[in-house]
C-alpha cells in the first residue's frame, strides 16, 4: 500500500507563496491521475484544487487557476503544488491523493495559514 506524505505548509502573509510537496512511498504518479485537495472546514468534504494526469495534463479549480501550479517529478516520486498570491480563504490543510481519491492512502496533510 503506497503512503503519501505532505509537507511544505506554514504561516505566510496575504500575498505570500508556498510550495507544498507530496512524497509517495512507491511509484504512483506515473500510474494514476493525482490531485491536491483541501478541506475548507472540519466537517466539509475535501475539494480538489488541482490535478495532473499520467501524461502531465493539469487542471485547476476555476477560482484558483493562475495562482496555484501543480507539477511532479516521477523520478523522485514527488508531486508539488506551488501556491502564490495566497489569500486568507486559502488557509486550511492540504492533502494529496489519487483522483478519484482513495480513502486508504490519505496522509496527514500539511497546514497552510495565511495571516498578518
């Protein structure tokens, strides 16, 4: 069973940037469409904010296009999410998973805080 570990979150001011990383314990990025997800509230479902297919085609939640960039390095079993021009509404925990997500491989996520 592959394991996913997210990192790179932290505290930034509005307008700031972060690069999130998702490291997989095995080769998953070349096998499946992968995505970054975030949870807006404790009891809400996680929404997908960006995805990347096996052939590298990317897609984004409409309102985030232009501010977020998804990429991957299959040789390193790592996927990234570059966050720019962050807004307070972007503050939450970010996760990576396959698309559609598999319940058994959710990681702990990485928290992003946007505040002055």
